[in-house]
C-alpha cells in the first residue's frame, strides 16, 4: 500500500464479541493464518501503526506491543483508519493499495465501515470520533459527505462471536494460496504420505514422523517452523498450523491451530488460539477456541442439531439468538478448562476462565469464571484462578505479568458482581 500512517480502532460493538477479546484487544484474535494484528503489520509495517483499544486495556497493550502507539494520535498528515472487527481479503487489500491518497474516502462492506483514508484537514476530528468508541452508524454518518463508500466486496465484519468460526474457512481459502508452498524445509518421514506436495509447506526445524498422512488435494497444508506431527496423524487442507505446535495423532482438517498448541483427536473447521491444549481424543467441529485453553480427554462438541435446523445461541438472560448457521460447535473463551468426558451441545458458549467437569451435558451459556458440574456452577475464586493461570503459563516458560493479572482481576470483579 501507499505509505501513510495507519490506525486500527475498536468501536462500540467489540463488547458483543464475548467470550473473546474480553481481556485483550480484538486484533489479537486468531483468524486464517495469523492474528488480525500480524496481518496488519505484514501489510503496513509496524513503524507508523497505532492502535485504539478500550481504556482498561491500554497499559497492557503498550507492554505487549512496545513498538506500537496505543491510544495516542499520530497526526501531521493523511491517515488510514481500519475497523478492528474487519477481516480484509487479498482482493480488498489490492483495492486499498491502488487508492491515490488524494482525498477522504470510506471503504465499506455489509453497510459498515471497514477502512477509511482521512485527508489531513479531517484527521483530528475523525480521531476524536474514533476515541469515543462509536457505533458503526456514527462512523458511516461521519463520512457521508465523502460519498457512499467503495465496496470492498468479500471483506467481512465480525459482528458476533460465531462469525469467527464461520469466517475462518473463507480466510484460509483466501490466505493460504499466497503463502510459500511446495517447500519442505523440515524433516518428513520416509513412510509419511504427502498428497499434492505442491500445496504443502513444512517449515524450518519442523518434523513430520513416519506413518502420517498429509492431504492437500482440497486445499493447502501449511506447517510452520518448529511444528511436530506425530505418527498416526492425518492432516487435510486447507489447514494452517502455527509455530512450535504439536499434532499428536488423529484427524485435523480445515482448521487454524495457533502457535504453541498441542492438538489431537478429531478437529474440523475450527480455530484454536495460541498455547491451547487438546491433547487427547474427542471431537471439536465448527468451533472457535481461545488461547490458553485446556480440553480434557473426551471433551466433545456437537456442531449440528438433530433437527438439522439453524443454530441459536443462548444469551446471559436466556434469550435465544439466531445465528443463521446450520453448523456451529462451541465458542470457548480464553483460559477455559474442561475435565475428562465434558460434553458441549450445539452452539454452547463457554465464558472466559471457566473450569468445567462432570459427565452431564453442560448449559448452552456458561458465565465467565464458572467452576463446576453441569447446572451446578459457582464463581471461580480469583486467587485460585490466577494461581492456575500462572502455573499453566510457567509450563511454557512464560510469565503472567502484573498488568495482565490486573486486567483479569478487573474483569473478574465486573463479571462476578453481575451474577
């Protein structure tokens, strides 16, 4: 793209994305072949990139991304603004790259603002609007004078948490073909079968053991640096596995696996965030699973109703919300844990920091920081929760920093007070 400072901003709808992005910015969510932020850095560079995040996340975001400006204007010329809830296809990026930066212009999809180039004389006022975390309608209204906006075609807005699960196959199909493919830098066992090798990438220091099956006939398979695939694994594209992850047997297809995760069993059309474990048997399909999650042996999601009807999501008040999707598994927030044999029905929402166990079928909506068996949940004590988080992160040689603990504590206080 033509060089210009850029800002990625959160708007009023970010609160609707729970159980995800509640203790971290939306741009940290995994989608396709990277986090949303990694995509922006790859496209725009980090030097002139700024973020606008919720006030409670400012200090933690500054600590996590010291090279980026956070909630501070980078004024002095024209500027790009990107909605943090937007995913842009390669086609959309090519449209933006051709824009001449001569005037203010809105770029839209689904009648919402995806991106805007704001000319120098309007940057300060638009920045003030963005800092108010506006409704989508206010963003569109502010740019009506510049025209109706250029439609970015297959760009997508993430309006609800289930959009993340439904959108990921589209993201993989768009992004994977543009990565390096047909290269085997790591070690591939002589007894492993690779179908359509031209659509497979094996990164540096990756190891694919004997008696694995890699099938790229329906889409590319990308195995990042340091990935280990153990014997007995069947991988089917389109599939992206992030750096240093381990596939421990079973069938993994049409999914995104975040960095440092351990995955086994049967996984289909799902997203796993970074440092998440599903190291045993059990089925997860059409689901979005956050970071630092641990799914016990036999944890299984249903992704299709017995009636073959459209899935509805249960809200905190018991209201049924239509998703328009026939296939939808579970939406599992960061730091959630499940015990052995945990059963999750179609469209189950597991809140941030839940710890579930027992043999019963769990509720369709489980509040954040819930601890217990199906239908018998109690609030997870903050001190015990922080102890668990710290221990899990230490196993990966990472620290749960003071600022991160404070953000979690604030969210815990907010959520438990409302129960």
